């Protein structure tokens, strides 16, 4: 039952992402921070929800009419330099067969960090993103607190 609820929630939100790509950033953040599909035990447990949301978000971003401008701040430049440095060091890794799968995972996350910087442009969107993060992490704080009180630690 949890599988169906999580799947319905995520796929039900995808049409809104096509209209407003910044909602895709919120959805991807929720999946990444909370991992709601890991609370299910069926097909949703290993389903690539984050990848599907990321593909839809990137497609919606590319085809949207919103302003697409990278905020060239020192933090953004430093992030891009860091990503470049990670790529450079991956080429010279002692165990490249172990390093390249990690690079493959990390660059996708960094791409979404940059996409977040591009799409979260005003206070309202930032407030939404902060609330998604707070509620995603707070869920496990409350869940862990209840477990600790119920079981005595």
C-alpha cells in the first residue's frame, strides 16, 4: 500500500513539473532528503524515482520559457571549479574502476545543485525549498523520537 501511495504522489506531481520546473527541484529534494520510497517494501523500494524526476525536471527546464541564467557568484564558480577538480582527480585515481562509478553519481548531484541555483530565484521558491528540506529531515527526527520514547532507547 505504501508503494502505491509514494508512486501516486510522485507521478501525480510530475505534470506540475512540466509547467513549473522549480517544482521538480522541490520534488527531487524531497526524494533525495527523505527517501520516502525506502519506507515501502514492494516495487517502490528500488524504483528510480529520483532519476525520473530529474529527467522530467531537466526536460521541463530546457523547454520552459523562464529566464535561464546561471547566477555567477563566487560560490557558483567555486562549485564548478570543485566539480572540475573532482573530474581531474578521477582521471588520476589509484583505483579508477572504483572512482568512475562515484564520479558518475556525484556529477549528477552537482548538476542538480546548479539547477537549483538557476531555478530557485525568489524568496517564495526558497521558502518552499527550505520547508521541503525541514519537513523531510524533521520526519525522521520525530519518527526517531517516538521510537526512542516508545522503546526506552
